[in-house]
């Protein structure tokens, strides 16, 4: 765990959760003696984002929690996390609970309609809009990924 490491991604979390396990080294204050990395280039240096903590322990807990929730049976149904933030390249859509009217704010009608196709479309539209507004970096990657498969098909057809 080090701010100089590669930022962790949900894709890497999935790989770690599916693997045989890892050892996590947590530095304190100034981090690690650089000779450790010189002697062991196989050590993967990981960052939890553009933040500085006093030590790697909190980052290690974040890594552990992200991996554990992906283990079979932890979240119940294996599809439970499919629509969560980052799984499809987007931030998650808004959630609402009861009551329908809270301080004059209503749950969107489409969510009360019972029309599952319309609800799915609304959720996707909301996730795309929230991602576009709040995380332009994710939005750019998402848009590029949606375009990429078609160009891959065209390229393969040329070969």
C-alpha cells in the first residue's frame, strides 16, 4: 500500500478476489525502505487513490473489504453487485426508500410504475448522467469502451 502505487481498480479487485490471496504490506508515515522494492520487483505497489494516510492499514482494510464482498455467498445472490458503481464503468443510479413522499420530495413515478423495462432504462440514464457530471474521467472511458467493440469487429473483418 503506497501512494506511489498504481491506483486500484474494480477490475483489479475482481482479479485479487478470484486469486489465491495476497500479502499486504503497510508502511507507516514515510512508507518503505526503497531497497525492498529494488530487491523484490515482483511486489505490486498499490494506491487507494490520490490521498495520503498516516499508514497503509486503512487502505489495506479498503482492499480487503472490496475483495471480501466479491467472494461467493458474501452478498447473497451472485448478481447482487452487478449494477453497483464501477462494475459497468458507471457510477450507480440513485436509490429511494419509503415513504413515497419525504418532506415534499417524491420517489420518481417511473420507479413506482412496476414497468421493469422502463425502470431499467431510467436507471441506466441516471447512471450515465451522474457519471458524466461527476466523474468525466469515468465517463470518457465508458464512452470509449462502448465504441471500441464495433471498431474491433471492423478490424477483424478486414483481416
